């Protein structure tokens, strides 16, 4: 394995990690709303997604949406770094020579 392949693999892993930061930054608050709606149902969390999100924000602040973000990143960054690097490597090896 030469240095350019190693550099490419590292770049692919960093791309996977960056994608995870963005993805989880969006999906974590949505997941909090979903969990609250599932957990409490009609007990104080009536209405749709936006009314539940508003209630959480008013009562607990923005922090409530991101309490689990560090844990989520700790789980997902290694997984998706390896996933992206593996996917890109397999894709490159399957391409016809130029």
C-alpha cells in the first residue's frame, strides 16, 4: 500500500466523520422529539412535532435537544469513518482502469 492510498483512506475517513457530525447534529434533536412523543404520548406532549419541540425548548432550553449528542457522536463517528473508507475503497477497486 503506497502513501497515496493511505492518504486517500484517511481523507475518506475524515469525510465520513464530518458527514456524521452534520447528520447527527440534525437527527439528534429530531430523535429527542420522537422519543418524547413515544414515551409520554398524550401526557403533556399533545400536538404535532413542532408543538412538542416548542414545549421542550420552552421548558428545558436548547440543551435538551443535544444532551445525547456527544454519546451519539462517540458511537457513530468510528462506524461511519470506517464505512466511508471501505465503501470508497471498494468503489475505486471496482472501477475500470482509465
